[in-house]
C-alpha cells in the first residue's frame, strides 16, 4: 500500500509531536473510511526530522508495518 504525501515539502515551523499524533489518528480514520484497517501507530526510533516533521510506523492487522 504505497502512499506518498507531499514529497519534498519544506519545514513546518511551530509544529509539535502532539499535532503529529493527532494527524496520524485522523489518517487512520481516513484509511478506515476507505476499507483499510490499521491497528495503531508508533513513532519511529528517530521520530523527528528536526524541521517539524515526524515519522511513524503504521501497524496493519497482518503484522506488517508501513512507515509514514
């Protein structure tokens, strides 16, 4: 399930991890609306890129993960 969102976009001044977590929750809801079930997410070990962007591992029911 490759999904690419805003490749190459710049820094996000003032962004914080709490907002990123909220966005991931909404993303999971959007996936569910399209019939794609995710069971949760975890921040990657180096979760912050230092420019207001964060990385997460999306957990899928078949034990696969997708990095977003």
